[in-house]
């Protein structure tokens, strides 16, 4: 399948209003939906670069880099008793690098992530400062946080898309399986996504985090995914070596649903997304959070 991409791509023309670089910032937080538990927050800085001639000689290959910090907390953040916690505190600092290849109907992305879990990630210290200085509330205890461990993970995602109705109010349907393997994540996740609105092809659309065009896009999407979990290093500790005092075994599977609103106006990308997922362990509950993102291309 991958070997068929270059032949299709070389016949396509680069958009006349193409851009090659993009810087962005993204913030995930469950506080926006009035909770403060589990995936509590994520803060990410991103850089993307559209290659003039990629690995397969295509001008539709892209590199991406993301530096982010994430915090995971139990439901009861005031207790200091391990037996009253439904999951361990986990801070994570990660650097993700990715490569993607696209056509108008196909998408492939491979990512390598290196990360540090534990107190040295700085997530716990940042959250305690934030609650003291900004929210003005009692900070989380961060008792029995995961030990400091190094993580390495591989992620691969493929998508195939069909256009059911053309712009200006287009309808597209996509299937996109994802697989992960490493010390942080091991899972298989098929997903179905329906897009409604004005959208570009996959090789230049904000729907797949692609740059290369400033053509206007404004659309929303509904998504459903089902994840089979082999390992979750932020619940179970590092898959290869961990001496944390409190670990939890995840459920074998759970589902995830979401809603996206995405808008590209000239060189600016705006994203607001909602995510909900079912219980990850036998002790935890459902969870939801919002994603806010802005990026500028140049």
C-alpha cells in the first residue's frame, strides 16, 4: 500500500498558496467540563514542516515535532491515603517526532516518542503551582506518584477516506486504525470519523494536521473509537522496569467518542475538540475533557 503512494503523488501539483512551516500550541484540560481527575491537563508545543521532496520523492510528506507535559490524577485529589485512590498520580514529559505521507484519500503517519514519567517530569509541581497561584484552591497531594522512568514508544496510524458529498457542505467518512507499542502504550484502536462542512483533501487538510495550503476550511467531525489495551505505562508503570509503590491494572478495552470543530483561515488554524471515554480500570469512572489549539503557518 505504501509503495503505491509515490506514483499517485508525483502526478499532483503543489498548491499555489503553499506554506512549509507551522508553529502551534495546544492545551487539554478537564477543568473546562467541570471535573478535575484522571487526564487532568496536557500542554503541548508543536512544529510541522512540509518536505519539498520526501523519502519517497513526494511533495506530500511532512515532519512533525511535539514537546508536551501531561498530568494524570485520581478522582479524590485531597486524600493522602493510597487505599482511597482509584489510580496513581502520573506526570509525563514527552518529545514526539513524526513522519506522514498523504494522498487525497489515504494517510499514513509513524511517530517515535521519548518521554520521562515521574516527579522529574515537572507535571506535578506545575499543577500544584497552578492551583495555588491561578485557581486559588487546595493543591493535589501527588502522594505515591509514579517513579522516575524513561519511556520509548512507537505509534502508527493509517486512514482511508471517502467523499460522500462535495463542498461547500461536504460529507466525508474515514476509517483510521492506530497501533502503539512501547513502554508507555501498547494498544490497537480502530476508529470511524464523519466530517461535515467545507474541507480540503487529506494531503492539505487541517483534519489530518497537514500544512501546505491556506485554502479556507471550516467543518466539524464526530468520531468513535474502540481501544484494545495491551499495556498502559501511566497506570501500570514502565513495562520494562518500574519500582513505583502504587500501580493499577487497566481494563482490556474501552471506547472513546469525540467531537471536533476545526477552522483554517488564511495562515491560522483553530481547533476546539471534546473527548469522552469509558472506564479505563475497574476502579475509575468515565472521563471527559476539552482540547483547545491554535497554530500559524508560514
